[in-house]
């Protein structure tokens, strides 16, 4: 639940301008790894319902933050145009393709005023010249708060940018983030959704749909069991002060198919105690059973440091834990009845000998990757 509202931020920090304290404070809040998608949605609602200038500027920041959570490298744009910089609202970069893909993002709270695709088109040209980028690598994306989005789409369709621009509502962009979190949509698939899909090869779209369906299926049947080495003491069940970590393991030692699913969860350092006491992770929303769970530890660690093989997923109320359910609620994410506990196979929780270091992308919430990428990754950017 968002307690520090946009109105409250302005009252405490003053005017919301480029490089202002209010802007910096808000970006710190929404970029925090512990800020949930639900909290982003609450801020988005507040920005959409507000009528002040800072509501528009907060919407611009929120759209950029959603882009970051979708796996893009994001450069925040400026609120008010000036001659010494390109005036886009955001610049998103993706390494999902062989040549880095760039999105020039423009956020419009309403379609009450006409929208000229040439504005974003000019920014695309300026970016091409400034950074010496191939024109084919740059796209435009209009994110609309409310109004007749179809009118904007038709305007783009009738312009010279029809093949280089996309239009989406802010709510649909947030929906895409939630789909990614719930279904295992990878970043490269997110890029396929947002960028103009090949109008000739319609199989590209069919393949994308099929990938999502396969991620949603319970693919635990037939998965190979973990080949964890460096065995420590056997796990005797949940116990206060226990330590289910069996020692260390390298990622190369993890058994399984190349496309086996790895669920990556974020945790603060105190959450490691939950792992060790329960040989499990909770309390989370999850709609499929992955083969592996990996844990990104934030704070001063900033690494994907632990990995375990998944045995089952149970409702939180049915989980056998070292302490009472109520005693954990204050330590874990905000609790609700729909959350679950991911139980690991006995003796399968290990600390990685070769943890994956943070670069620029953070798993703000549950993210999925495959075992092949997980084993080869040098930094978090390679799998998020």
C-alpha cells in the first residue's frame, strides 16, 4: 500500500521539475527493489486521476519505471524541452537483439489534444545523429493515459512512421508487466510484443503465443532431478535457527534441460533466514511450477546468490514452517490469502560458488529465465 502519495511528496519536497528534489525522491521510491507492481499501479492511478502538472510528470516517470521493470535499460527524459538535449520523455534500450534496439518513448496523459507522430519522429532522428545509431534500430512508442487511443493509432498509421511506431495505453503497458511476472514472459518476448511484428511472417506472432502457453504449463513432469554436489548435512525439516543450505555449488553443476525454467525472486538480506529455516521461499504469487528457484539478494549483496530445486508449491496457509505464519508476515512481502510457499527438494538449497552479479537490471518481483541462460550469465542483465 502506497503511503507516500504524490501530493505528499510535493508538499514535503517542493516543486516537481527536472532535477528537483521531488522528482529525485519519487524515482528513488519507484526504483526501489522492494516497491511492488501493486504499488506502481496505485501511483499510476493517482497520477491519472490528478489534474496538477506534477501528476503528468509522475506519469512520465512511472511509464519509464515500467519499462525498466520489463527489462529495458532506461534513460529518463526531461519534463520541459530545452535546446541542449533531446526532448523525449524516455529512451529505452534493449540488448535482446544482436544490434541494440532503441525506443523513443513519449507519454501523453490524454488524447484531448492532437498528437503529432512527427514529434517523436524528430526525436528519433536526433538520437540517430547524436549517438550514430542505425535508423533501423530505433522505434517510437506512444504511451497514452486515457482517451481515444484508436485515433492516435490511425494518425500514426497514416504517417511516414507507420512501420516504426507503436501506441499503447499506460494500463496495457502495466498489464504487460503483470503478464511477464505471472507467465514467465522473457524480455526478448516483451520486445517482440512492443515492436512492429513482421507483417508477412505471421508465424512470429503464433510462436510468441505458443511460448507463453508453454511457460504457463506445469512443466515439472519429466524434468531431471538436481545433481547438486558438495553435500552438507541432510535437511530434517523446518526448524527455528536451522540452515538448509547444503554448501556451495557452481552453476555448471546444475542438472536439467537447457530450457528448464528458473524462477528468480528478490529478497532483502533478512529473507535469507526464511530460506535457511524452511528450505522454501514465501510468500509469493506464482502460477506455474519451475524446476529451479534462484534468489537475488539486495541490500549490500546485490547478487543472485542461492539456488534450489523445486519440490512443490503450496498455499501459504498449508505450508509447514519453522515458525507460525503470523510471525513471518512482518518480515516478508505484504501477506494476502492468495500467496503461496515454494517448497524445495530436501538437500537441494545451495549457495552459488559463482553468483550472478548485479549490473543494471534488478528482479523487482518474480522473473523467469531458462537454465541455459542462467548457467552462462555473467551479470543480471544477461537473464532479466
